[in-house]
C-alpha cells in the first residue's frame, strides 16, 4: 500500500482551511435557517411563551441542514431560485462532509490536484456564504417587522 502521509506544504494547509470554511458556512446557514424558522413561527403566533421558544430553538439547533431546509420551505416563501440554491448547497454539503476526501484522496498528493480542490472548495464556500447572507437579511427584516432584538435568538 502506498504511503498516505500528506506533505506538510502551505498548499495542504490551505486545502484543509478551505474545507473548514466550507463546513463553517454550512453551519452558519443552519443557524440562519433555525432563526428564520423561529421568526416565522413567532410571526404566525405559533410559539406562545418564552419557554416554548427556547425549547423549539434548542430542538431546531440539533436538526440537520436537510431537515431545516425541508421544514422552512413549508413556512417561508422562498423563490424557486432560492429553493434550488438551498437544495444544491445541501447536496454539495453532504458530499463534501461525507465523501469528498474519500473520493479525492489521490489529488491531495499533487500540487495540481490540491489547487483544483482548493478552487472547488472556495467556490462552494462563496456560494454557501452568499446564501447565508441572504437568509441573514430575511431574518433582520423579520426581527424589525416583529419589533424584536436579534440577540434574543443568538445564544
């Protein structure tokens, strides 16, 4: 079996940094979906007490990105393009987290392979970041509309 030790190069460090950023932005997206879901339920009068809100928040934080996307689509009027973007990010996130390095391990051993992977991860990170910012804007609009302070949802 071939030696599978990665070279300790700056490019290797950059590759893993972009992998981490891709995962980070997916978690930020999960947080915004949780906030948006709670705000939507609040606007519909579906969380009557602070304790109900806190309980719902804790339960939603443990939901996966896919669960949150499926649920929010029943409560928030995303455009078809936004729905497609959410679905694409979800699918690509699952691939990156569960299969990316298993399928691409050989590419990590060459400068060209690592450079290609960095470009892919950078594009994904940017896509997830833009979507997270868009959702953050929706949350801010709802905070304002409901007369709430944003800190109420950030723990």
